[in-house]
């Protein structure tokens, strides 16, 4: 009887193990390549979406420049490119109440309009104005305080006496890029309603007049009676821009920006704030 060669069995096992190892390596390489390809697609989408958002800012700045002295109130533009489209919604920052510049009575009235009791509203408003005031050294000479006490409306949340629900309610009505007065041509309904001395009748009369005469600032201010001292129409140069970009494959990215278009500036426009959406979605 012919004896079997044990070495052949060892060789066969070795070959089988080698084939299994190569198969595993091939599968791992395939999975890695698919994962890498997926990452490349996501990165490409992000780059293209960022380019669309930038294009939206460019178009928004051009819109502001084109409008000139015309009021900028809830303007929407859509730009379509080969990779997708971007939609921009523009609002005048001058139509909001600037927490770093508005008088104390305006700040107090604003807080009362969102439910703050009068005593609490007056106290928070006074503390805000005190924080903005220039400091005085021991010699008695006035020393300028910080150039800008507030750089973000959310900083009001750190003020003693301020409640989170009040802050959330005034966020859409306030800014840190406005002026001492509010532009009546572009102010939202809630801003006008929050001004001292504006009751329901004056508010409705004002809104009706603005619909019929959207550029007559003097007439609109007179309708509000004593509150007209808190109004001022100035050419718009700072705007809030809500951006939404959508690629052809459905990828969506969003951001909020504040841009300034300044006369005789070295730059076509300046980005003061740019905040991407927290979690862009795949649609």
C-alpha cells in the first residue's frame, strides 16, 4: 500500500490559508475604498456648498449696492449655478434695536413688550446702559470705555435680572450693528410695537401707511407721535443674510451672516458674522 505524503497536506492547508488571507485583504481594501470614496463625495459636497454660500454673499452685497438708498426690507434673491442653487434672505440691521446704542427707555420698553415686569425691565435696561458708559479714572477725567460693550445680542443673557425667555423673545428684534435710532422703513412689526408710546392703533396706522408709502420716512415717523424721536432713516449698509444652498444631488447647507457694504471701502463688502448651520443635511 502506497503511503500518503504528509507534506502535501501541510502545503494544501498553507495554500488555503493564503487564499483566505488574500480574500480578507481584498474585502478590506474594497470596504476601505468605498469608505474613502464616500468621504470624497461628502468633502466635494461641502466644498461645492461653501462655494454656493459664498456666491450668495456676493449676490447679497451686489443687491445692497444696487438698492442704494432704497429701503432693504425682507428682500429675497435666488442664484442658480451649474452645481446647484443658493437662496438668500436679506434684512436691514438698522431696522432693529441696537442694544449697544439704544436709549435706556427704548431698552426698557423692549423688555416690557416681551413680558418683563416694569421694575425688572427698567433695572436690566439701566444695567445695560451702565455697562456701555465710559469709565472715569480717579482724576475725574473721562476715559473711554470699550469700543463696543456688546458684540453679540446673546451677551445680554449674562446681565443680572435677564431671563432666558425674555432674551429669546427679543433676539429677532435686536442687533449690535445698528445705530441709536431705528429705521422706520425697514423695522419689523415687533420692533415698532416695542417702541415707547406705540399702542395698537398707532402701530396699525403706521403699518398701513408704510404699505402705501414705503419710502416716506418723515410721514411714517409722524404717525408714531412721541416715538418718532427714536426713529431715523439712514442708507442701509449692514444687513443680516440667511443663506440656504442646495446641490444637484440634494445636499443642503445653510448659514447666517451679517455683511457690511461701505462707501469707498477697499473691499466690495465685509463679513462681520458668518455662522454655518450646525448640521447640514443630506436630502
